[in-house]
């Protein structure tokens, strides 16, 4: 009888121990599951990880010289006030305008300072999945680095596009408008922008939480 009572006490102690262990595991699991992606981003952006390269890059990509060609709808934007493109221009099926009235009809490979029509090689509207108009810099950067929305480009290919594509670099040589007024350039010099993009991507393309 004494042995049985002892065994019962041992079993009760073991059961209590199991309950404590399960509760501890449950609390840890809940805490881990509720740690958001923003938390991970916060951890990545410690004092040793500067956001300066990202800040410089995004100040350029959110400038009107870039956003005008990344509209939310089917009509590109133009001008310093980012109004809808004149002449009822639309993106068309391949983002180069409608048949017989494509981007290259007016936009040649260089600026035409007599008419005020800007130009650069491969002038086109960005695909719909790469619309930047009305989005935050975090949303833009996230979709830009997402292979499902960036044409399945790798980091190296994104780097090449952002720093070498002539249409992108046109932003620093935008010419003049129809009145002969020089168009506004991005807020960061071209060489600084290129260096910032390279530094950001080489460091892992970490996107801040805001």
C-alpha cells in the first residue's frame, strides 16, 4: 500500500512536469510564430547596417523621371506635374504603345530639344506588375526584387538594369520640355546613385521596414 501511494505521488509529479514543459514549449512557439517579417528586418538593420545606400537609391526611383514611366494604369505620365500623357497614349499589349502609334514613333534614341520630346533607347512603359505610382518605397523595392514580378531577374540582373540600362540613366540627361525649360533631374548625382545601388545589392538587398 505504501509503495502504491509512493508511485502515485511520483506519477503526479511527472504529470505536473509534463504540463510545465508543454506550457513552456507552447509559449515559445507562439512567440516565434508571431514574430513578423518586420521584426526580422529590424534585426537585420542593426547599427552595423546603414540604410543610406537604400535611401539614396529610392530617392531616385521615386522621382518623377522614373515614376512617370511606371504608372498604375495603362496611360504613362509626363511632365513635372506627372499628368496623363497627351494624345491618349496607352501602353498596348507589349508596353510599347498601340499598333501604329507606338512609343518609338515620337521617342527616338536621344532627346529632341527642338520639339521637347525626350528620347532614349528602348523607350517604353514599365509592365503593370512593376507599377510604382502611389506606392511606398518599401513596396516598390519589394516588388522590384520579387522574381515573380520583375521578369524573373536575379540580383545581378537587377543591378545591371538599374545602373547600366540607357533608359534608366536617361533620367540624368532628360533634356528640355516643349518650352525649352530643362527637366528636373533626380536628387542624387548619377555616380552616387550607381554606387548606392551596388552597395545595397552587394550587402544583400536588405529592405528596411519603412
